[in-house]
């Protein structure tokens, strides 16, 4: 659970918990999750067994993040397609939105964990 005690604290988990969850819930072999801003549009975790995908570019007009879509082929290979932010004259459709509610900042990710050309051979390649 995200907040087991109801105190507003977030529970973090590691690759071991992902592996444990997938083992208990066979035949699942991967988790694809969303609704968390990641700077490169998608991010792999736990040896690729968990993928976070975020499709909104330049989240709340502040983060300059890419977005991504994941295409899942019939043979279950996953092909990410990146969406890059474009320059706009207005930051958001409603310029007062961030005054009323500040945006959630993206999760900081160590550079070594980010997806890059070295990991996939080419950015936006297949797994």
C-alpha cells in the first residue's frame, strides 16, 4: 500500500518486492504502471520487470520532461515511443492552475538508472 498507516507517508519498495509480487502472482511477468512523472517519459526498474510510463510532456509547464507511449506487440515485445515537449506561448491551458495547487515534482533518479543509449542500443528501441 502507498500509505498503510494513513499518515501521509509514502512506502518505498525495491526490486526484491517487485520480484516477490510477480512470483506470488504468476503468470504475471511484468508490471506496467503510470501516474508518476519520470523525466524520460518512461523508466525501467527491477531489471525491467516494472515499467513506469508518463505521457504528459512538460508536466504542469515546469519540468521539461518527455512523455512516452508503450506499444505492446502481439509477441509481447514493448516498443516505447517518446514524445518531446514543444515550446508554447502559455505554460498550461489554465495559467492559474499552479498558483492554486503546486505541481508534484518528478521523482529524482540517479543518472545511472535512467534509460539511455547505452542501455537499449538506441533511444526508444525495443526490449
